[in-house]
C-alpha cells in the first residue's frame, strides 16, 4: 500500500517539531517506519542517532520489525524501545545520579504493594484488617505513582497535601523512597522519574544525550504522562527534532497518569509546531466510522478531525436490546456461531469487548456449552505465580543482597525457624542502622536483640547466600542448585494439593530457569537479566499473541490497538459505559473515548448490546441505555429488540436464527 498525500507530508517534514494526529486505523505505524527510513536515506542521520519510543513491548517489536523491513540493514541499528526501557538505559549509565549502585533491582507492582502495606502497618500501629490494608496499599501506590508521573518529590507531595489521607500518603511516599534506596531498587515509575530528574539537574548529561539523540519519534503520544513529556523535551532540546504521533480521541489511560492535555502543552512549548492530520481510515466500513465520528464529536478538541474510508458503507451498526445479562450472553454466543458458519470465517475474526472483566463470565459459559474456542485476555501473569516469585526472589537476593523485599519473601521458604518475632527484631535493628536487612545481620547487637539461636540461624542464612552468590558467573545453574540445596521442590510438593499440581508448579520454575539460561547465553549480566524479566512482565501483560482460531474476549482497554472483522460491544448501559464511578465532565469524556476505541476496533460488522435488567452484586436491577447511544447517527444504526420494534421483524429474526442453527446441525 502506497502512502497517501497526508502520510507523505508527515514522512518528509523535517524542518521542526511535528505532531501527526493519526486517527484509528489511519496507518500511523506505517508513517513512523517510513519516516525512519526517510531520515536514514534523505535526512543525513546515522541509525544510532534515531530513537523511536512507544508504550508496550508488542508495539516496539512490531515497529522494530517494520523498520528493519523498510530500511534494510541500517534500520536494525535504530533504537526502538518503550519509554521505560529508554529510561532504564539512561539510568544504567549513571545510577549514582539517583542514589543507586550498579546491580539495582526493579520492584514490580506486587513488591511495591507489599512494601507499602508494611509501611502503612507501621504508620498506623496496632492490628489492621488484612483486606483494608490491601486496599490501602493499592490506593497508596496509585497516589505515589501519580506524584511520580508528575515529577513530584515526597517533600513537594507533602507541601501540596490538603487532606489527612493525602498527608498519610505523602509520609508513606517518603518512607517508601527511602526503603527503595536502601534496597538499591527502583519501581516502574522511577524508570521515568529518575532519568528525567538526572537530565534536569545536569546540563552536561543533558548535552551528551541531545548530541547522541538527533531525532526522536514517539508513538501513542496521547498516552504520555508528565514525566514522559519532560523526557521528550529534555532529550530533544530547543531543536525540537521530533515527530510525535497520536490521537487525542483514543486517550483512555488517565487512571495511569496519561495527560491528553500534553497536546496543549506541546503546542504551547513549541510555537513552530506543525500539525498533520491522518483522517483516511483503512480498517472500517463507513457506517462504523460515521457512528464513531458522531460519538466523539461530543468531546472537546484542540485539533478537530473526521475519519473517512473508501471501503464502502457496509452494514448499519446494530444496537440490540435483550431482557437481561443471560439473554445478552446467549444472543452473542449464538450469533458468533451462526455468523462464522454463514461466512466460513475463522473464530479469531470475532471479538467481544466490554468495560469490565466481570461482564464476560456468563458469556464464557455459553461459549463453552457451544464448544466455541475462545481466549480471555487479562489473566494472571506467569510472574504472578507464587513459585515463580519465590525463585525470582532468591535470584534477586543473589544479585542484589540489599533487596529487603526479596529477603522477606524467601527467608522462611522453605521454613528455617525464623518466625515473625525474629524478623520484626531484624527490621528494628536495620531501621536503627539505616541499613538493609541482610546488612543488619552483621550487627554486633544481633544476638542481644534477637537471642543466640535466632542470631545463629540468620548468620547461617547470610553465609549460605554468600556461597551461592559466588557462583553467579553461571546464573541459571547457580539458582537451580540453590533451590535443590534448600529442598525447594520437595517443599513445593508439600504445599500443593496433589502431585499433578506439584509437577505443574515445578514446571513453572523450570520455565523461569530456562528463560534465565537463554538470556545469559546472549551475554546479559545477572542484574540485566533480572531487569529485563521485570520489564517484560510489566509491559507484556494482556499482550499474549492471540490464537487465530479463538474468539477474543477482552476489555476495552486491552482492545486498544487491535482490530477484528466482527465485534460485539457488551453492556452499552449507564453504570457500565459510562462507568458508574464517572461523575465529572472529564471522566465522562474519557469514557466516551473508551467507547470510541471500542467502535473503531470493528472492520466489517459492529453490534452494541444492552439489557433491560442486569445482575449486580447479587441483585437484579433495572438498567438504563447509555447516554452515548443517543449520540450515534440515526441513519447509520438499526435497533433490534426495543419495545417499539414491529412484531413481524422480531418473528423474522427469530426464524432466521432458528434456520441458521438448523443448518449448523445438518
């Protein structure tokens, strides 16, 4: 497919900062890869001077493959990565700027929440309900993440605190950062925060990176937060040698800190900014695009655009009303079966998207009953399995002995007679010394604080770890032998419900060991292997490759960036879409963008469903149609199942469904 005039304009423009407003299905990745090839051939830039960043590993891999295909061998030397991997690269060059030492760890979400729960327990004192503490830890992490994304320090967060809860979070933020530093660790947000601060504070480091990075391309710009925008600004300097590509109508991650107003900030900070709009859609039929355009027109826009397609009008968008959520699941499942048979299509051409995961439960049962293969996105990560986390914690302790989170996870796995009282005493000792837990074992006060037998067991654990740390030149064999030496496999079997589960859980450990071995054979150092595994997990969640012969069930957030021939969007009702927690105009605007994303996933047919009543937390409640339905163009949609639908139309549809099912059985 050749580039259209607007795409050509975006590719060839190199006279200053450029914003490409790329509507859904308008070929934005093609523009980015074509521009990289143009910069290499016509722009006089070396591959090492061009950097491209996006948000997920999948998007980075796809872009890297396309660059190599379009630009040949030079394209393979272009840096294509996620924002977080670029941040890690900057941080690794000078960890001391962030108070870190080489070999620092990356805390994942579970590590961060565990640490915050402990800090909150200490802050409150006394017994705390476990469920309440879990929720409080998640709320604290969300708030701290927002502060980091806005580049706010703990002191700044405390100064801006207005409520008791904000002051508590600010105090915990300070303790949290101190614990990370003592553990020689960062969390996911620090991979943006620390590099941005390092570039802000050092003109020499900033000049070095600006000389190295001569042109920057940014994908999904609408999803950038404050720290990411600051990185763009600091890396490109006054030259503004960048192309950012995005779509404000698809900004759906405010809850992660994304700031769609970064479009406004960009126009303000770069008065010479040129804007190119990509409005030709290559994905969807016109009826779908006209419906999506009408819906999103109710949101405010800095730059207006209107998608269009040459693919023909297609079928009208269907809006199907059913009695309840059981009827909704029945209707969708049976229609998928019928349509696949009629069109001789693959299961993978069909997708059902929804606002919340709980909506898929009934549909799963219907698909199972009809023996329809399906894949449910959003399952647990491989790295969430307890046995994988245990093995990784041992590996982390070998690489980074000051990693307190890893130590607390495995010091009694398998059991070593080191109980809660011993660990609490060790934590008090470490707190007084301002050291890590493992370093505190060297304290001359250890036996006085904990007693002789506990002290001897802790010293034995320290020496045991030191022995295996000495074998890290071969990380996978060292970790395997460590687990064998402590009897972990037998302990795991004792913790499993039966032998089959024990074998499955140990096979997960084997998979982890194999992954470590593969990375070590490519020359990665142990610390780098750990950081790669942590980033792969964080950036690959919900991104497993779909089986082409499975119906896809996924949330609207997970559907972004994907496309399917036939799409059903469940639950177009008040309380679901828009979500019941959305009250402000901006929250409703984001929900409208979420609905827009759902509509524009469809290529050929699109069906929106809603119910008259739905079960919610054990109760059956009357529902109201989503306000967004009234914003769709009447001439592009057809309603089915409404009270005012003619009886003959209902009967004809019922006969057609029955005939289709009979044909399936013949």
